[in-house]
C-alpha cells in the first residue's frame, strides 16, 4: 500500500525473513495500546503488517480480525474516523484485532486513534508513512495511548537470511556485502537479483518521489530542487556535526539561498518522513565522570544507505568532491548507525571535554534485556526528551568507526598503529563495552577494546 511509484522487477514475489518483527508485534497483543509501525516509504511496513495479520488469524483461541487496506476503494467509506471506529466496534464481543494499512489516509486520524484506544478487548495494529511521534507530537496524541515500532529497510542480517542463498556469490560472498553497502536495504531492490543498473534506476525513481508526501506544508516545502540539494549536502556531510546556520552557509557556497529557518523546515520534513535522523551531542567530563547534553547542532544520518549514496553521487552542483577514503568513512558510519538503531540502541554522539581528538561516533544506551527496535512515543524521535541518564536497567556501549587503520612509520614488518583511532575510546573512564568498527582488519581485541570488522559487526556481533 505504500505510496510513491511502481516499477516491475525480475521476480514475481519475494518473501523476507523479518521474524523478529512478528515477535515484537506479538508481544503487544493484549496490552491495549495502539501499535504503530512507522518508517520511510518502501521499507516494508505493509509486508510486516500483512504477515502478522495472517499469523494472528491462525491463532487459537480464535481472534476476530479485520484488515483494512486504505489504498483499496472498497474501504473508501471508512476514510472518515467515525466510520472506521464504527466498523471496528462491529467486530462483536470477545478478543478482536484491527489491522489498518496506511492510517494517514484516514481523515482526522489522530481522533480515530484516540477513539480506537478506548475500545475494550480490541487490539489495533497500523502502519504509518513517516515517523508518527514527530508528525503527531504529545500535544496531538498522548504518548501513553500507543507504542511506536520504527521499521528500517532490511538489515544485512535480514538480507542474508532472506535472499543470501540465491544472490550471486551466495550469502557469505563479498558481492552481497558490497551490494548492501552500495544500494542499501529497500526490499524491492532484491527483485533485481543484484543487477546494478536496475537498482540504480529504482533508487533514482524513489529519490524523485520524496517530495510527494501527505504532510507537506506547501508554505514551507516549495522547491523540490532545494530538498534534493539539502539531501546531497547531508549525504556528503554524513557523520559531521552541523548547525542549521552552517548548512545555510553550504547553500550560499553553491550560489543558492536558504535561510536558517528554511533549513530547519526542510530538515523537519525529512525527519518526519523517516529519511534522516539528527543525533545530538553529549559531552563527557573526565574530571567529574559525568555526561552533559549539548544543544545547537546535530549529526545527520540516513535511514537507508542506498538513498544516501544516491544523493552523494549526484554531483549536480559545483561541489568540492570527497576523497575516496573520506567517503568510505562516512558510508561506514552510516551503516553502523543503522545497525545500532535496528538493535534498539538510543544514540548520541560523544565528545570528551578539553580533548583535541575526543570525538566518539556513537554513545549508545538501551534498557537491559531489550531486543529489537520497538520504540514508544517520544523516544523514537531522539529529541529533547531523551537523555543519557542511567539507572539499574540501562546498559551502555561506545562505538567508534575508522574505515582504515594507519601503519606505524618505519615499522618492519608493517605494524598497525591504533593509538590515534582508539584515543577517543581510551579517554572514557567507564567500564562499558567499547568497540571500534573498521573495514580493513580482522576482528580482535586491543587494550580491552573490541576491534570488529564491518562484516562481523553487521553479521550479528554481540553488543
């Protein structure tokens, strides 16, 4: 049902192994909160909802089920919230579940959600195009009425389980890893069985569809070319800490005009759409052993590697190109970011106070024993309500990225020099796990820090 465009692939049908998602949704049966599957367009929300619906239908004892695809004309009479609520109430007594694919199509859907939450013995599961808690903040819908599950495009592990054996080179081959790093995890891509020209065309069509969004405020988002240029800038500046003023300055360098408020409006649009996420910075004082959240700038990452790589490759303006090593580093950081989010970690960038080389790419926290990336209410946005305050149920890890490791000068035989790349991690006086992810070396341990190859990290390295 997800909107945008259509394209024909080389395979009739693909089935993806997203069993972890069905487990997360099954855990919500009976808790009476609205379960919302949110995320960017084309990431597979409809597939997950439909698969879970089919599973619930087979359960015993029997649960009355209603599946509503808002893209089908047969459901046009339910586009008003009152009609949708009435149809749900007509399921009768006993356990019942309603599955709504595309709740944003319903007129006054915030009101419909509040009313559905008040129906006893009814479980409600729905998909939403974008990040629900950003589009509908607390003042629109109380966060205690729903739990939000952020669905990402396919992770590398999901791709290996689903199509690895049929992909050219097999599940363990380098071709599958290279394809993921280059083209990302949008499910439809794997209909092309690794064909790079078809995959590139698909990403281009998908990128062009981004400006067509049901929540677009035409007073704020008036120029699709400016939106494209913003995403090109953020792609080239992936992993760098940026303020809105700095981004506005990049537009000026390219002989374009974009005010600071305009930058904020366009970034808000992309964040609500589930295209990017901005993470904030926390500063660590070695003297006090405390973290302090900083304001004013964020570090931006894309929710799909292929989409980021597409915008980086545009070269539509006279923009200073990146060196190959610099691009590898940024791509590595973005794929590590996606893996951490998919495993349920809340992420900030770390900065060690008064240390020259004191930046840590990811300071991550989550509730102990948490599995997956179900996020509720305001937590999904990683906004001002999130902090790094710890309690007895919270765990933490530190993750840093370096695409390559330098060699010690004059060393015979050549010996890797970890001092500079590990300096930020060694500057943290905390006993939590510390990880360096790299592309070039085999996994191992150096001075208590886990050195992990990107292939092992994406393949399920225990965090």
